[in-house]
C-alpha cells in the first residue's frame, strides 16, 4: 500500500467533508443547513470495544444554538491517524432523513467501529475524529480515545448512522 503525504491526505479529507455534504452527494453550501458554528457538538459516553475484533459505538449529539436549520443527508466523519485521514462510510442500508432543528432541538448519530489490534498492521491508530454537517463547509475535531480501529481493505472498519431526532 502506498502512503500519500500527510498534507495531500488531509487536504483530500477536508475537500471531501466540504464538497460532499458528509455522505457522498454533492450538495454545495446550503443556506438553511445547520452550521458547526451554530450548533453544539458533543461526543457522548461510548460503548467502547474492549478488545480487538469487538464492536464499539460512539454517539454524537448535535444541539441547535441558533436560528432554525436543516440536517439533510448524512454527517461527514473522518478518522485521522499519524499517517493520514480516512473517511468513515455510511452504514450500509441506512436511510437519510431530513430533520429541521429549531433553536434548542437536538439530533444524534452513531459512529460504529471494530477495534483493531494495538500496533497491528491491519489497524488504524486513530488520534482524532473530524465531524462535518451536510451542506456546511465547517468541521470540528475531537480526540479519538477509543483505541485503534480495524482496517477493512484500505479504510476503517467503521460506519456512520443517519441522523435521528432527539426528544419530543
């Protein structure tokens, strides 16, 4: 496997998050889209995979702090390791739903992953996770403290679920 320089890989991940609306279709900048700067994003208590081969889940909550906005597609998630950035694909079979968030409304999604072997050749030693919202060009970075992620082919053995409305 040939490694790309870190700057090229990071640039590609940034372009992916900004151009693809987080889920693979080009949406461009959407004026009603929820913006990272207008929402609070929190990574909640995870169901951490305890050993290599186990599956873990990391919930991500978004609460609108500003004017009403829309989440229309999937979140963009990229795992960053010392050697590059790796897009997390959408969960197979997941169906996106359009959610309108008034000020104070919340939505969530989950990052599911298979834990890799520490220092293993088939593992991604993820250090951070970047989250982008569909239709928005901004991203937010968080520490990844859930252990190495197994590789599936050249990408992470992980998936992102669709947004779900939280609360009433």
